[in-house]
C-alpha cells in the first residue's frame, strides 16, 4: 500500500474533522502532482473497510483505467459504471464516468459517500450538480467530496461556493516545489501577445478567430526554432487551438527532424494510449494536443510545455502547466514556452498563497450589448453589420494581428529559488551540528546571495517533515545552550522551536529548561 506524505495525511485528518462536524459538501484542493487520487484512495480504503458504499465520479471515460489502477494499489475492489465495462453491482465502491451517469440510471446503488474527481468540471455535469443541489432530500445522509487542482470556473456566474460549503487545501504549488514534491518551472514567453478584438464565446476566446492568429506558418515555425534553442531533446507537450493547429505543430516538428505526433479528443482511447507510450519511451519528442491532455494525462517524464492556445480560463491554463510538474528520475526542472500570453494573464503558479471557494455573480444573463447607428441613431446589436433601420454598413473590424514571432525571453527560473532554499537548509543543518548560532546560517546566506532568507524557509530544514520526539528534544537542548550563552529568554527558544518544527513541538519546554 502506498506510503502517504505528511500533508496528504493532514488533508485526510482535516476531512474527518469536517465530516464529524456534519459538513456534507467538502472541496479538497490539491495541486497537480500533489496526489489527490492517492488521498482519495486512502480515504476510500478506510471507509470501504468499515462497510460504507462509495461512488467515485470521474470527468471522462478515459480516466477510468488509471483510477482503477491506483485504487488497486490500496486493495480496493471496484465496480465500474461506464461504457465498455460490465457492471459489478455487488461492489461497495463504484467508479462512474459523468458521461455515463447522464445516460444510465443507477438507482440500484445508494452511496454513503460521493467523491467527485476534477470537481471544477465534473460537479457541473447536470446529473452530478442535481445531486449536490438536492443533497438534503433524497441524498440527505450522503457526504459529497470534490477533488480538484484548480478551483476556478470560467463563468463569473459560477463559483465552487455554489456547490460546496467547505474547503480543505493541500500545500500550494510553491510550497510543494520548495519541499521537492514538484519539479521547479522555468518560464519563457514572448512580448506582446495581442488578443484585442478576439470575440468571446461561452466565456473563452473564440476558436475560429484564434486560429487566424495562431495556426500560421510563421508562428508555428518560430515555435519550432525556439524549442530547438531552449528545449532541444526534452519530452514536450503542446496545447493547440484546434485539431488542425495541433497537426500543423506536429508536422512542423517532424519536418525539422524532431519526431512528433498530435492527439485530439476524437481519437479512440487505445490509439491515444499508444501515442502516450511512444512519448514516454522517447520514440516521439513532441506531442501536440487539442483538448486531450488537460486532465488525467500522466507522463511524469515530460519536461517542457508549449502554451500555444490563448485562454481566459485559469483552470485550463494551470491544468496544462501542471502536466509537466510531476517529479521524475533525472528531471531537475521543466520549461514553459508561452506563446499565448498566458503567464502575463495569470502569473506564475508558485505565487499562489491561498485557495478559496470563490464567489459567483448569480445575476441573470443580460440582454445582448448594443450600439448606436451613427447615421440614424437607431439601436442595433453589437454583432450587427448593417443597421436594421437605415441600412448603414458598419466598418469591417480590422484584420487580426498574428501572435508574436520573435524570440522567447526568460521570465523567471524557479529552479534557482529551489537551489537557494536547499542551500539554506544545508547551512542551518551545518550550524546545528557544529553548535554555531542559528543566525550564522542567515549571515552566510546573505553574504552569498545579497539578501536575507525568508523565515518560513526554516520549517523542516534540519529534521524534515516528520521529526521524532528525540529530534525535538535534541534541538531544544542546542537552543538552550545558545540561550544561556547569549543571555536570551525562554521565548527565544520557543520561537526557534516553532520556526523549525511548526506549531506542534510536542516537547515541554520548561521541564527541560529547569
């Protein structure tokens, strides 16, 4: 059975606390690569062992297989409710796809707990949303638990707080990167991705207009040449506007002598799995995608992401970037080559400090925006090309500009920050073992880098994330010696214990002090 990380155990502990206090709609946010399926499987194993019935809903059919494999590691026997699978109605744990639930009744299965994977998408499926909204009725005793790495909706009239009332957050991407659980990113982008004038359809940029800017030979050629300059040899995935754009990217790489392929959502699952295995083995170096790799794709060896499709969806952008964040042997960082202005719009993933359920604007959809005819002052809809009253022809919109075709520029190298973080831990450890003052490490860091290290970097520096009581006692004795030598007070010891071990030091300070 997999060994859970400290923060994964903490998430499960928090989950039980909320359930104990009768919370019934709980959202767990765990960044891509944090192991949210492992968290879910461990929780399900405990509940399954106690006789509970559990429904685990995935966003798409293609996620069934990998979910079954991860649950099997915990010895969980599952039934499957999805196309191509025979039902096993006696199983206490059922894995279902949201697509199948929309077509198939499952009144033969009454779950005590419903877990909703990729909840930023799946929870808004009509069948699942209806269950959440009516949980006090037919599903009154059912606990709903959402799982997501990206708790954001594209529509301003929708937010996770509409469906969930409580949030449990795993550490942020920045924290997981510093602690070595995720790979540090290096960001490259181009200046001036001009998207003015691109229409918005269903909350996001209109694909038909994006294609005019993105799927252009010169733009694609620039992408290939910059990849060769910055990422040559790295296993790479790219996100395209549409199927034709994905194929154009793959073709351009192949013509440049770099093995590449493309996938899209219309391809059969088995065909996609063959291509994924070719990428994993290195037979192909670049895989371009149209709506096929954003969720559930799991090839940890990926170390470069090509962002070629502009989007207004923060969830989509972070899902794409997160595909390369997982750790892999010999992988020390990953590159983001942003040709679509996504980093400029949403910032760096490691800068997020907190997750929330958000708030929605539940006002009804307004009427279509209008414009005044300059000839007769009649009111027309914004998309009208000719005035319905006098026949005035509105001037045609300017031709869209191409995405920039100049070189990518380095925006940030988080890998350097990770090196500094680990160097500071080495300095603190050296100070402890040599019996030096703890601020010796701070001074050495300041001399080397020209600025002082953040205090929060002290946590877990010397003894890791799971220190023993003996570790805490030994470090406390070290601090007490320094306290007496420097004439400090007991509060100084308490402060440093908290900085290294966190709030729960579990060592009675004053007993040792006396």
